[in-house]
C-alpha cells in the first residue's frame, strides 16, 4: 500500500459514508499501474451513489477494461467532509481502486452529465493538483476529456477541458486512447496531442476556437484551425458494434439505481419539443430480445442483483416489450428477480405488461404528462389524450398499485392559467377512479428550461418571480387527501437555465462561485443561490440576460456543434408548436427530414424478431428447510461497511453462488439470512455470527466454499455448521476488543476509570443525542503500550460500543476520538 493510500485509509474513519470511497468492488479490473501503455481515470463529478448509477460511465469502463494495455480506474466527487480532511491533511485526490493521485494518469475522462455539477468538476481538479484551466496545464499534466449529453452546449465549461467527445463514446473512446498511446510513446507535445485528437470525428478541442463578444453579448465562435469549423456528433449505428462483457461493478453502498441496468434501446423519435435527449440520441436503435437475455444472464450471474431495469428514453416504445417482459419473467421469476420500467409513455402499457411486472414486486409506477391540458401537450408534441392517461392509471390501480407519480413542467411556451388549473384538475381526478377512492398521487413539478438543439432553444425561461408565483398557487391548489406535491427548487432551475444557453464567460462565474464555497449544487441541501448571485455581481454578469428569448437569426454559442438535427427542422418544429400541430413519430410514419439519418449507416433500427429465445427456467425443488450457522470475519478496508451494506454483500454473494436459499415473504422477497449482532462501522471482527436457511441440504464445507468464492477476501466465512433456527444466532454476551491508539494510555488513567462506579457519555444515536451510562458494561480494561484490551458486556438489546468506552476513558467525544484500529478479537 502506497503512503498516499495508507494516509487516505486513516481519514476514512472520520467521514460520514466511508463506503463511498472504498473502491475494489466486485467486478473491478485491476492491472499493475506501471506495466501498461496508458493510464486512464474515468471521473463522474458527483457523489458515488449518483455516479455509480450512470450507465454511460459504466459502459466506457467496461470497454476500456477489455484492453490489456490500458489501466482504467474511476473517481467520484468527494462530499464536503472528505474534502475538508483532504485539504487539512494535504492529501491529493486519489483514484478509487489504485489509490493513485489523479495527476499521475495520462488521460482523465471527466463527464459533464448535468449543468449543476460544474463546481464539482473544478473541485476535483484542484484537489488533484491539476491546473483548472486548460490553457494553464503543463506538458506532464493529464489530458482532460469530457463527454455526456449536456456537452450539446459545452461552452460554459469549455475552458476547463482539453477536449470533449460530442455524441456517443463507445467507438470514439477507443480512438482517443489509441491516439493518446501513440502520442505518449512518441513523446509528443501537448499541442501535438490536441491536434491529433481534433482529427478524430466527434472530438471538440475548445482551444481551437475563439469566442467573440460585442456589447457584452456573444457574437461568434471563430475557428482557429483550418477545416475545423464544425464538429459532427458521433453516432453508434449498432448498440452491439463494440463488444464487451456485461459485468457491472457491484457497489458497496446503496446507490440511486441499485439494480442491473439493461439498455433495451437508445434514442427517441417521439419528438417532444422541449427534449434535448431526443436530438442528442437520434435515431432509435433497439437491441434484440436474444441479446438482452444474454446480457441479463451474464449481468445477474456476475452481480447478484435482484432487480432488472429496462433503460430507454421511452421503454414503452420498445417494439418487443410485451414479449420481452413475459420471457424475462418465465426465465427469472423463480429466482425472485423483479423488473422495473423507469420511463413509460401513457398508452404503452397493456394488461399483460402490468400483470407481469407485479409478479415479483411492484417497483413503482410513474407517468409524465408534462402539461396539464391537451392543448399545451400539442404545443410540446406530447400526443397524450387525457382518457388514455386515466385508462393507464386504472389498469395499474386494478392490478394493485396504490401510488402513482406524475411529472409536469411549468413555464412552457404559451402556458396559461388554464394549463396550471389542468395540472390540478387532472391530479385530483386521478385520486378518484370510477367514483371511488383511487391511488395516492404524488405530483412533481419542475421549471421548463429551454435547451440547445431543441425547437424551444430560442424561447425565454420564466423568471424566478414567475416561478415562485406559480408554485405558490399549485401548493395551495394541490393540497388535500391522496395528494402530495413536490417541486424542483426554482433557484436551481434558474441556474440550470443560465448554464444551458450560456457561453465561455460562465467559466469565470464557476471559478468565482467555487472560491466562495459552491459545491454539489444539484443537491438541494448543499445549494447556496446567494453564492452564485454574489459571484455574478462581482463579475458584472447579468444572469437573467441568459434566460431571455433569442432572435431566430441570432448566433448561438453551440452553433459549431452539429448533432445531425438541422436548424431548419427545429425552426419548422417551432412553427408547428405555435400552430398546436403534432409531428408524428418517424418510426411509424413518414420521415420528417430532421437531418440525422443517412439511411445507409445511420437510421432507425428496430428489433425485428420479437420471439423470445426458448429458455428453461431453473427448477428449484424444495426438499425442506435447513438452517446453517455461519461464522465469518470482517477485516481490512471493508470494516467501513455498515451492517446494511454488509447484509447486501451476503445477499448478492448467495445469488452469485447459486445456493438454494429460502426467501422471505411480502413486498420485497429477500434471501433468508439473519445476523446475530450489528457491527459498528469501522470495527473489524475475527468472528461474527449469521444464519442462512436453504431449501436443500448441502454439506457445510460446500456452502463455505461457494460463499467464499463470491465474497470479497475481507469478508470470509470461517465455519459453517448445521443448526436449529433457535440456536443459530446464539452468542455469548462477553466480547474481547483490541483497540490500537496513536499513543499509549497511562496505567493510572485506566485504574481511575475502572475505580469509578458511574461513567456517562453523550452520544449520537441516529438523529438523537443520548446520555449513556457506560461503566456497568465494562468488565475489564487493560493497557499494553498503545493497545487497549477491553472486555465488554454486550446484551442482546442496548449496550454500548467499544469506541464510546475509549472516548469516555480519554475524555473526548466519540467524534473527536483518534483510533488506528478496533478489532473484535473473541466472543468469550
């Protein structure tokens, strides 16, 4: 372990969620750092639980990890507590698995997934010791490469990037690493590397363009390199053109989308006029049911997840959706694998799909009408009739769903009071279905943000005052039984709008807001709007000016990027919008001549054969119920897992090991594994107790072997034995702990502590502060240099923790306690 790595591990005990920063998860690929031709670190500029749910970064990681000549690692944005410790201890930001400073890498692929993570990007660069601005980087600094759908207008962050992939990255990233590898081995200069990258189709090098302003407004972006005026978006014509194993990394902690994600299709031609993704990901490309089954088999076997999510901009439009869901349930239902469809279109569901989804568990039901009236839905090209919406809701309600989520936008072009009233009327009507009490309706509202490369890119965004007025009215109108109202913070939408259509002047705003403390701005509890306002004022920037309408012939900061969708098409769609005319979906109607398809390589690709491959579902023959007692250890860096995180590792390992485990009943069936006692975060143990219930009788040694094959090395099963359910979790209530401290504790202090009849300490239990009486639980306490040996009485309910005893001994709070190691040595 490097010095940086050991120092980093020491500070993990002081952060709130250390499992964010552990690395070395199941399915990570590790190669010797010094023995490869190129070192790449993929960075997601938000917290781990968000970044680990991002399929784009996962795909690039899996592609690059196939290359034997490349070392690939990951990093995510630090929370504030870790950032403060890194600065205090003067530790550079390290990659997740190798624990190497980011500045040691050749290429850093830092995505720009949404506008409000700009300061996170800057924070990661500064913590890594990498110059923030591309023009200030030295020859040995890494190349900073960007990507993601928000780079359809990268200008607000362009000064921080050396290069960006415009479009889809599966093929482009391989071309980038080939250029980088050759350039590094030829000892090419930074300028030569950037020039070589600019020759790759879809690669945008911002330093080869110069912004021009006139009277405080953007005028043009002048190309500085001949024949480099337009950057055309990269499109992957076939989703399976770049082969890679579908073995996703399994996180230690619970993440935002904690399930196996399968991208069933990419692109959407529904043509919602507010939707940037519709322009960025055209045309539609669907995977075949056969390939999806292969990915599911491989992914579930490699991860142990108990849920599959079918990802798409509009999963309900997948040609073979009914056959896919029926086939998946036939194959995976015996293993209690649930299916979720996160993006559904009204009218795309039928009774077969609804009944199949609910067979394992009902994973959520969300509909997005976007607007409250059919008139406004025609304006935005959302062809949804109100009766179709109620018909879909009725089917879901009759199938057992009792919660329904609805998404709307306010501030859409041409919106009137009647449209707001329509949101309320529609939502309230859904709480009563066929004259009887219906589902709980959760209404979520966000502010419309005009996005680049859409038909609404020239429109205004409503002011903060208008947004607050509309939200205040909706809050009052949407109160009542069976209704819950949530809204996106208007100040965050305001700033998103500024960055959505901003230009390079905003890089100075990002730096100034960052220096004033802005971080993690997409998190409402971290967002501080006043910081941004004061930063803008200090720079003389009028933020509201970025939200104004644009003239149709006005130069736009993203005009040099060609996503394929032509400006002529967008202008025509704008006219259709004003006329309240629906544009049909080109999958089923005539081509609308948007400009994306060449009808040779780039075109809509729909699944042709909907017949699901014949599969034999696993036969699980129940011989009875057999209980086994497990003794396992939790060591090393995985001491930072919480008890719930540890339980999840066992649940997934049991599935990967294909043990015939029994499942619990109820809403969310789980493997029947029980744990005797929760081990505090940061405490190691040489012998913990758990029990597992199987449907078939297996030899204990076989269970031990199969589990240890799938568990990480730091969580090792030491012994398995037959047991009765009653005795499986029995443990003695006296425990020996070894506590290693930075310095020895004087014997007199130990003697004085043990002589006391009462010792109290204020501790935090969840959100509450309690005063605990510790002394009755301390049976023995000895010192051996900087080691303490503590025998603690641990009843089945209540009790105290070893670190709390040490904190009381040293007369500090548990938060202030400095401990090198706590090891649960023996159960006496």
